[in-house]
């Protein structure tokens, strides 16, 4: 049986993962339209999204 902190961590991880996915997909969609960012710039932007999301407190 899982303890309460384990369950809460799993829910927080899913919430963070979902937020990251949404932000990354929005970034990809926008870049498909505009072609503003190079592949390397996209990689950096995605890394920033992940880093920023991990720094947030839920």
C-alpha cells in the first residue's frame, strides 16, 4: 500500500508532466506556423520549459 506522500508526489508529477506537455506542444505548434526558431533554439526552449516547471511549487 502506498503512503500518502507517495500518492501526492505521483499526482504532482502527473500535473507537472501534463503542464510540460501542453507548453511544449504549444511551442511546437507556434513554431510550425512561424518557423522563427531553429532546431537548437527549440531544444533550448523545451529545456527551459522543463526547468521552469520543475522549479514551480504546487
